[in-house]
DNA sequence: CGACGGGACGC
DNA sequence: CGACGGGACGC
C-alpha cells in the first residue's frame, strides 16, 4: 500500500498530525541506533539529528518522523526513559510540537488521549464504549447532552489511557465518526461560544418568514374557502421578494410539464416587479404548480407566492370550483405522485384516488425503482452524493422522489444560495446504486441544463463522477 | 535540561 | 463548470 520507500523525505509538514517525535538523547547516540530502536514501531519516514553546524557534533536532540501517529505514539510510550547504550542517560521522547506552532512546550498525554467524535443521537455512552473499546482501554466515555432536556447533541468524547490508543481509534474507526483529538477542556477561550452554537435551530433556512410575511396566509387553498382569488385558471402569478430572474422562474415552473408561457412582469418603466406570469396548457399542471410551489423557498429563505390569475379564458363558476380542483388534483396526483401525494391528499381528502402504479414525478429514460421509504432522519449517514444543478436546484421533494428509490435516503440537503446539494444515504450501497443507475443517463425533469453529481467520500477524493442530463417534457418529439 | 535540515517542477 | 453543515465539555 504505502511502502513508498523511494519517496525522498520531503514531508517537512507534520502530516499526519502527531506523527513526529522529539527525542532528547545522549550526544553519543548515532542515527543508526535510533533507527534500530524505533523502526520496530512502524514506518520511519525521516530521522534528523540536530548537529552543530561547525563541528558536526550531535547536540543530543533528534526528530523521528513516522508514517502514522499511532506508530509515533507507540514508540513514545515504549521508548521514553529507555537507555539506548551502556552508560548513557535514559532518553526522553515527546511528541514534537508542530513546526508551525513555534512553541517548545512539551505536548502532554492529556492532549493526546481524548478523542472527539460525532455520533448518532441515539448512541448511548455504553454504545460508545462498545464501539471504541477495540482500540484500547477506555478511561471514560461522555456524550454531550442538552442540559435541560438531557437529549444527546450527537457529540461525544472518549478518553483512552494511552496516546497510541486514541491515535489508533482516530485512524481506524469509521470515518463517519469524524474522530479527531479533543482540544483540552481547560482552555476556555477556544470554544466559549456555547450560547450561540446551542441556540442553533435545525432549520438552517430560517422559519422567520411565515410571520410578518404579508403573503404568508395566501398559501394552500382550502376547500370551501370562498375567496374570489381562488378561481382556478391555467395562469399563475408568482411573486418574490428577493430578486429573481426569468431564467430561475422558468426553470422552476418548467419542472411541471405543460408550461407554455413564462414572463417576468415589468412596470411601465421596464423595472422588474418581482413577479412573473406563467401559463400552462392545462389546468391540472397549473393546479399542481400552485400546490407545490406556493410557499416554496426559492432561493432558500425567500418564500414564493403563487396565485391563480384570471386570464379571461378559464373562468369557472364558484359552484364548479371544488369539483374542478378535485379533478385536477386527482389527475395530477395520478400522473405525478401516485395516489399518496401528501399535499394533494389534503385537497382530495376522502376521495379515493384510483390505484395507479407508482409513477415518478420526474421524467427519465432510466427505469427507476419504485418509491422507497426514507430512512429515519437520525440514521447514520454513511455516504453522500454531491449534486450540481444547472441552472437552479430542483425542488427537494422532486429530488427525494428520485433519490429515495435506491433505498436508505436520509436527507436531501441543498446548500443555501448555491446550485449544489447533497443526497445522504444510510447505506453506502444505496448511494452507489443511485450512481450506477443514473451515471451518464438522461434523467430528471427539466432543469434546463445538466445536473451532475459525484459521490464524494467523507474525506478522500473520488473520481466517481456522473452526470444527469436535463430532459424536457416537451422535447420528447425532437 | 532539550526544538527545526535537506531538496526542488509538471500538466 | 460546481463543493458544505453540522463540532466542544459545569472538575
């Protein structure tokens, strides 16, 4: 694997951290003797004895660089206090301070024996112990909990007895634990912002919008609501506070097939009014678009308002309104969602939709597996797909629809303000299956541009890249 | 007490 | 082309 004995000792950086030892030894000890005694602990990448520039005489100080921190730690533990030759003083072995630190303070075991990890919220301290005892004797395990509710914050500490045990755990435990050495607790300055970090809500995209947003209550229409704005037409008006381009509106509403018109509204002076008109060629698409996109955060944090507008062509009598809604909703439900679309069920409550095989809400030339349930939200994420959208992200529910089909999808996360996101899976195999199925295939509804995704490892680079080409419903004929 | 050298490019 | 959000302890 990583023999690389030909590699010149170029690594002047202390990489990985804590892999270089600082030795205080008798001036009479040679480099060869050091090598003999230390190479039994692992791959030595470099030995450097500090010598007087003129006399070339050893100053009794050496550095030994190992490939791994665990090797350096084991050597330190075993060799500290040993005599390397008759009549010489016992050697001292410390972890070398990182070259950039500038400090020459001894690194204490205290700083090398406690690891800090991310764990599922369901993990108990006993689970922690069971998981991490294979790397060495554990002094204690602690899970960080909310002090008032006692609920786990998904973070923990494991204190080992020896630095080599902590290093081995960091090197060998599952990467999803993100194990690192814990900063010593005594130092208050580093992480004293507990109050801020603890106040974080789970919803990154603030929920502050609903209250105080003038259009907030214009969301889903309700049955029996007699407002005159509830006429059903093929024509929609979308309003946005944040500036939004015609491209973006087009991309968003074109996700629903049947759009035949989309235009930003401008005032008489040509300034955008933050509104756009969209017309579909059928009522069902318009109903579905309003249902799905009204209140949708786009860009994240900006709640779109979508309402029907009367284009003079699709007036419906108040009497027929409800029937129209039900028919349109049911139709779209069959086409897009299968019988169990959560939002549409609200509209057609009590109405038993015909049983239709699950059809994806997206159009692909890939045969997608059937819908699968999402994994529980507190599932441990073992793999993520990194997805790039162009020009704009697809709605989360559409992405869920596609990516859940390979199983164990935990969450779709879109990076706020960027055209990228992550599909998180509880099982690596499912993520790989999604890649295998979608790699190079034309799929997904029309973001009018390619969507590409890669499988990023949690740490390592990966060359597994695939692209999904946007597919417009209305170019099926071409 | 006991702390920082050597070497150097390929698209 | 395009890349992030979590993560710190009452001694």
